[in-house]
């Protein structure tokens, strides 16, 4: 038993070393940094570095902009994640039902936004969402709807970013769910049809249970990705208007690389990590209670 155990550790050692070098050690160092007042002065002279314990965390919880950023991030996640998964599932079901010769073409076309450069397409979407010259408002005007100041109105800026993020990312989940749909035996659908189940009942009692593990994976990956909202507001709105699109990561970026409060920024990162870890644990526990995981 010891010989087999040693062989297992030997095979796992390269991966564990890489994880330690590029994940565990940097995470521990970042946590240690969050317990200090590391700033531009400490960067110039390490003797100016002071250990302040949980001082950064206490200050963070008393910072109104952090709570604003946290609220914006939760708004983005709560609206964007279900919308992205629903759109991905709908697209996957449509692809699963069309002729096999066309599946490859449409799958590639719908997946294309995922592999495009985010900054490049964000710049393009800024023009599409332009109040006076954007194609979206041009189309709305043709329908008799007044132009919307998508990126300049606090009420519309975050929905516009959500719409863009869902368009950019839904293809990734679509491919995963399409693979899951293709593993569900057709015999189950035939049996349900013979028993008199309509399309909605077959979706509830055959499709969703068959996609349970895939939906768990997709929901965790999508949630983790959406909590890390940064590039979209950075390129499209710079956190405005009136801080309506400031996310936790954008707030962390400004603290760390604009004001050089690196210890404070590290505390922001760990608060976000704890939130994501707790929500992921709850998702997994609920999935296990339902027999999915």
C-alpha cells in the first residue's frame, strides 16, 4: 500500500508543484500583504511597511464605495448569470434539434464571440450603444422608440453591460450544454412521449434531470466569471455614470494601481474570494441535496 501511495504522490508531484508555485504561494503572500499598509512608500522603501492586522478589512467595511461596488457586482451576477444560462440552454436545445450537417456551422458562429478579444468587441459595442449614432438606437428609432443613453444613464449602464457580457459569453456554456444534451438517450424522450408528456413536461422531467451535472458546472463557472467583472466597465464606462458600474474588481484595481494602496486592494481581493467561495459551497450543497453532485 505504501509503494502505491508513493507512486501516486510521485505522479501528482509535478501538478502540485505548479499549483504551489503559481497559486497557493501567491495567495498566501497576497493574504499576508492584506495585513499590512503596503503602499507606494513601502514599495520604494520596505522599511516603511507596517503590519496592521485586520485594519484594512475594517476600513474596507466602512468604505461606502466598496458597498456600492459590491451591490453593482451582485446586480450583475443575479441578473446576468440566469440570463446567460437560459440563453445558453435555449441555443443548445435549438442546435440539438436541427439537421446534423448544420450543427457545426451554427455552433461555430455562436461560439465565435467567446474567442474574440474582449477589449476589441467592447470598443465596438460602445459604438453600437452610442446615443446618437449607435445602430441599436437607430433600430429602436425605426420602431418608434426614443433613443436611450445606454452608457450615460445610471439606470441603463449596467443593463447594457449585462447584455454585452451575456452575448460575449453564452457560447461557452452552450457548447457544454449541447454536449450534455447529446448524452441523454432518445429512449427517455420516446417513453415520455408515449406516456402522454407534452414538450414542457419532457423538458422538466427528462432534459433538466439529464443535464443536472452540466448545469451545476455551468452555473459555478458562470458565477465565478461574472463576479470577476472588470474589463467591461473599464473599457465601456470607466465605472460611471455616477459609479453605477463600479465592480468589486474595478474598485480593487483603482485602489491597487491608481492609488497604490496595495495592502488595501489585497483585502478587497480576499473579501471577494470569501464571497465566491461561500456561494459556490452553497451551490454545491444544494446540488448534493438534490442528488445532482
